[in-house]
């Protein structure tokens, strides 16, 4: 068991997973909490399904990237990406590793964005201003109207607003 930032890595691949994160960071990749969590999930999977460090077999990779009930395709694509990157890293260290094709999972590209009218935006902001103070989220009635103004006024995505520091 190895503790790394907020995550605990277990199993035979724990040190290799940590080395992989540090390697990616040394190349200039961010590898923040989200990417580290993805690597931790891979490490947990390997700890449960692989008895010794010997690279990645096709069955191991396919087990990790298989579709899970009630998940979005993008989550599956993220698993393909992380195990592919980890496999490339292991290959560079001399371990034989199966690499899934990068286009293994096809995403649905039929999404059509909805464009709000000015009246709809104004109505959403008016409704957000009607929020009352509640015990569970005492500042939400102040934050939400501002959040909607920033989202619509600046054209930002929700993740850009809530993750900004």
C-alpha cells in the first residue's frame, strides 16, 4: 500500500502506477486529481485481477475497458486512454503489453447543442434569483444567480466555472 496525495495505491503495480504518474508529469502533463484517480482505478483493477507484474495481457486490458452497466461511453473511452498510456509506459520499460486500438470505442457524434434565446436566459436568471436560503446549502441562494450570470454572460462551461480557483 502506497499513499500518494489523496489516493492509496495497492497491489503489485502500485509503484509502477506512481512512477507512471510522475513520468507523465515530468513530460508536462497535468495529471491532477482526476487523472490520478483514473490511474488508481487501474491499479485497483490490476491488484484484483493480476497476480504478478508481467505487463498487460489482452484479456486483462479487455476486462478493464469492457462496458459497465449504466455508464456513459466517455467513461469507457477514458479507461481505454489510461490503460493505453500505461501500456505504452510499461512497453518502454521492457514489459510486453497489449495496447487496445485508440479508436476501440466509438463515441456518438450526433449531439446537437441547444442555443438558449435571450428570453430563456433571462427567465433562468430570474428563477435563480427566487431561491430561498436553506440549511443544507446556506449560500446557494447567493451563488446560483451569480453562477448563471457567469455561465451565460461569458459563455463558459460549468466545469470552467466550478473548478476555477
